[in-house]
């Protein structure tokens, strides 16, 4: 997108260079031309990728089952779900539809907040949910999230995100001859170029102490997501009592960088193809990085959150009963396979559950699989 490219170049000329996090922020979240703020179709056959809620309704139904259990653990009172980046709104739709049918008492106490800044996407979500007559009941509302935090009051319930954290802008670092370097973006009048220089902020330097710099590999690329840590702090500020479910592709820090992946985990998704051409098609392709769940767990400890559990998506869904629900329906079986497959979403995607002001909760989705009988 030429206008967005020109905007990025202008920023580089003003500063000499910008961090990769700044480049990613503009490319994805520019108010008019950014990937997530345009009216481009991002998900599905005509988009750039698929997400779990769009694979089959069973995903949202099992999330509803886990949420209903959380509601009971918390005393069966008003329960607010805050979903980050709900895309077309399918998970919200499936949660509500399943709750109406299977958990009417939970449904009566349920309110849903969708955090979405894109007005085009908000309208698509509203049109989908209107078929459930949720808008007149005031069970769904829309709010924003910005650098200063959320635009609603503290809630009791659950913050829910599916493939949100992976798209937050990241800083890129590496060790070059034993010296910590950050990767910046410049422009040489022909193309974007990468520049290695000192680490940009003290906050980033402080965070890197967690990773013990002397243990980082020479010439290995790493992505550091300061925005995810800031987001989690804002979540904790707004969560009076309840849970946080973070579903995304990634692993612990050691798990992400265990292999020989010298370029890091940063990837672009463009028309169902994957590439590492970060500087091509700004505003027209998604840019994501694997989520470092170790960082989220550490950040949670500093802002009053406790780890409820951490599991592969396949474990979480099997523990919630996905296998019992297949019922030899070939269409459901084939689609559910995508959610469980060890070489796909089942293993690459992880589920982190954290809680606040709840004493030692035990959740069905995190129970040991050997305890399950089918």
C-alpha cells in the first residue's frame, strides 16, 4: 500500500531509523491504512489465514463449557467476558448460542465485551450477533484498547483472547560477537534495510535480564513483546476477580528457541502463504511472532495474577470433551482434526489460564488426560 509505505519512510527520515516494533505497529495498526484497521477480509478462504473459531463451532462451544465452569467456581453471579480482537465474531456467536441452549442460568448472568477498534469489523460482528437478538438485550457492547488501557470499568469474569498476542508489535534482538543488538529499520532511497544498533529502551534492557543474556545464542534472532506485557498489566487492572484465557501459537521461551531457528519466529501471512518478507506489502499482509508464554507468566506474577495452568490446545479441547462430541459425524471429525492435529493447531497452539482473587481453582480443560474415560 503506497500511502502507508510513504508514511513509514517519512517516519524513518525524521528519526534516522525506527525500531522494528515501530515498523510493525504502523504496518498493522495505522488508523487508516494498517492491516487490522482496513476493510480487508483477513480470515477464511478469501483472506490470509484461518483461526480456530472459523474451523468449527465446536471450538466456541467448548470454550463456553469452560467459561460456565468458571462462573460456577466464582459463585454464579454476574459474569463478564472480554474478548480481544474477535475478528468476525464467530467465537462470541458460538459461545452465546451454546450458552442459551445448554447453560440458561449462566446465559442470564452473562455480559460480553468485544474489544475492537476497526469500525468495519465492529459492523460485521454486530450483523452476525443480531441474528441471536443479543443487541436489544444489551448483552454485548464494544470498547477500545489503547496505550493507556481499556475504556470500561473493572469486571468480574474472564478476559479471553485467541490469536491476539501474536500480532502485537515486537522488538527484534540478537547477540553479535557477544554484544546485545537490536534490529532497526532504515531506508536507503530504494528499499527498507535492517540496521543493528544498541537496545532502544531501558524497559527492554530490564526485561532481558530475565533471559540471562549470556545464555542467548550467538546470531540467533529473538522477538521481545513488550506490548504483550503492558497489555497483561492493563488486563489485571480491569480484572477485579476471575480468569484470563490466552490461546495462541507459541511456547515457553526455551521451547520456542530450542531448535535451529536462527531467524527467529517472525512470519508474514499473505493470501494463505507464509513468508519472511516483512517489508513487502505493508498494510496488506499480517505480521506475527510466536508468543513467549514464559514472559506472560512472569509478567502475571508481577501484577497479581497466578498461573492456573498451561497446556497444548489439543490437551485443553480433549479434556473439555471434544472427542465425545464427534459422534461419527465425518464433517465434524475432519474439521476437528485441524484443531487437534499434532503438526498443526493441536500442538503449535497453547492455552495459558491465569486467575486473580480466586483460591486454587481446578478447571476441566486443564485436568490430566489420563483421568478421562471415553
